[in-house]
């Protein structure tokens, strides 16, 4: 594969990863700001890791810069770990005694943590982090002179 073909292919994977991050960011902002649903503590941490991805992946996609993997994958891994833990809390697998949400704040596992009462938000977040990670692994840094 030539350097130009590799750069073009990386550009497509990065663009898809960027669109995923932008979609997750806009979804979180819509739920919080438009629908008025306050995020729980775990949601805040997931936002801390997702929001910068929407910016840095956009720059990397514009430049077809596959080296972004070394900067983005730690954010994806940490955000995915928080999302996985949140999913376990939501489904009741993690005991209530170690649940990180405050008693007076929004619940990490209540009915408000769903989209249309069906799809759990923590699971959607986990899928988004997983998709971004998989797309970043599809990028292959080339040999540049």
C-alpha cells in the first residue's frame, strides 16, 4: 500500500472516530442542556474523557494523522473503563455500597439513565468508547520520510 493510500484510509477511519465522538458529545449535551437531565458523577467523568476526543480526533482526521492513537487511546481506555463500571452499577452487578453517586444527586442507575426508557445511557457510552477505540486501531501509522 502506498503512502497516499495509507493516508487516505487512515483519514476515513479517523473521520468515523471523530463523528462518533461528536455524536456522543452532542448527545450528552442534548440530554443535559435541552432535556434538563442532570448528569450523575460517573456521567461527568465519561464526559471529561469524551469531550476532548471530539476536538483532537477532528484535527487528526483533517490532517490524516494516525499518530493521534498515542494521545487518544488513553482517553478512550479511561473513559471506557468508567463507562464499563457505570454499566455494572446500572445493571446492579456492583453492590450499592460502593456506588459512586451521591444520595442527593442524580442516580447512576435510575430510570433517567435511559434513552426513551429502553437503552441504558452507560451502555451507549461504553459502545461509543469501544467504537472509537476500534476505529483508532484500524489506523496504521505509515513510514514517513
